[in-house]
C-alpha cells in the first residue's frame, strides 16, 4: 500500500511540475494576443501641511528693504483625482500634442527623430460626485514672526479633468 501511495505522489508531483513550466511563444502567435497597456491611478486625497514658509535671504539695505518671510499655515488638499499613465510613440505624441494646441514641440523634442513619450492624463470623462473635486485651502497667511494674519485662502472644486502631461528624455 505504501508503494502505491508513493507512486501516486510522484506522479502528481511530476504533473504539477510539467504544468507550471513556461514555454516560449513564437512571434506569429504573439501577434494574435491582445491586451491593455498603461497604468491607471485613482486617489482620494486628504493631505495636511502644517506650513509653507518663504524666506527672503537678502540682507536688509539702508532703506530697510530686503529679508523677511511669509508663511502659509494649515494647508489642506482634499478631493478625488484619477490619472492614467501611457507610453506614446513619436507619432501618437505629436498627434496628441497637436490636438492640445501645441504647434511646435520646441527644442526639447525633435519632431523628426524623437522617441517615445510618457503621458500622464486625467481623463475628461471621469465622473466625480458633487463636491468631491480637488480643494486646496490655507488657514492663515502671516508675515515674518507676526501673529496677525492677512486672512485665509481657498481654491474649491478644482477640475483637472482633461489635463495631459508629457515627459520625455532629451
């Protein structure tokens, strides 16, 4: 009985190993395979920044000008954002850039010999619930070491849908 169990276990192990073996695929077969490319990212942002401080490091001149600082305190960024990341061929990039209104990609991208381009896009057709677009607020804006505030600032319902960003090496 032990011999039969051992033989069955060996046979099952052999089948499992042969089933998991990778086999090469020929170009002709590969050309019939289709799939999706790119990466999609979605985020529900809830970012809090204690403060952003800008300091002018110039020395104070004879008129008392120069130096000083301004601080933006209690910064909050929240809302939904979705983006896709794709690789565009030269022709696809030039077509997308042209559709966006770029008439000449400039000295940074050679339209005749440029390579692939990374595109980060926020799709125009993403549906977002009311009140869930991106919001940015600043609780107080202060000068120097003063405790008095100029007030607060808010940018509400920032709609980035349809935005495209392109990245390439040069």
